[in-house]
C-alpha cells in the first residue's frame, strides 16, 4: 500500500512539475491559434482577423514609453522607421521623417518636469489578412509641468511595426482622469 501511495505521489508531483507548457483548450482540441471569423452586423473597415504575435514589438513599445518617462526619446530612435505617421488624441496628425517626428515629440516632452507611466495591458497582434504587426497598450500617464501642475490621463495607443521591427504608425486615444464628484 505504501508503494502505491509513493508511486501515485511521484506521478502526481511529476505531472505538476512538468516543464512542458500548459496547453489551452484550443491547443488540446487541435484548433489553430487563428481567430474564428466574426459574424458582424457592421462592415469591418480594416480587419477582424488577428492572432497573437511575437512579443518583441510589445517590448519595443514598452521601451519607447520608458524613454518618454525618462525624458530622452533619442535613446531608441532606431525603433522608428524613416518616416512616421501619428494621430494624437486631440485629433492632430503628424506625418514626418523620423528625425522631425522625434524632434517634435522631444519638444513636447521637454515642456514637462516629469512623466510617470503605468501599464495596465499590452499585447502584440498580427493582422493575418493585412500581414501587419501591431502592439496595443493601455495605461495611465501622470505628467507634471514645469510649474508643478499635475495632470493624469488614461491612454490607449496602437502602434504598427514594419517588417524591420520599426514603428511607422501610431494612433492615440486618451481620457482625462477627473477626481470623483462629492
């Protein structure tokens, strides 16, 4: 009886400590990792066919956010393509060379005494029908201007990465954080 319990315990612990990654229900059932078609009552303007992508683009985006917080956007300028298009939360848009876009962004950042970001969620995805790689991030930014005024916003940004792993397009959405009403 003791041997049976010993072997059962060993089998249990071996199963629990296996180095094999856990399999999701989709993996166990033999389904591939692509999303099933979405039955939508709306025409989808860009795409509804996305899969999870290599995390390297999400890591690059986190690096760019950290550069913003640190106040020096030139540190990883190699993560930007030769030309950039950006659509900001206020509706303004910029299409410029990498150096011009970074100079404009650095000028905006230089107006702040500090920026502190926190990340709520990030993911790298690939549009399979467009063959494009994206990183999507949700977070919060707390900025302090040079006069000491603090302003906080929730951010959602969507960044596209080209085949060389450099970002060339960004869409930004934000919501001001207001204190609760009394």
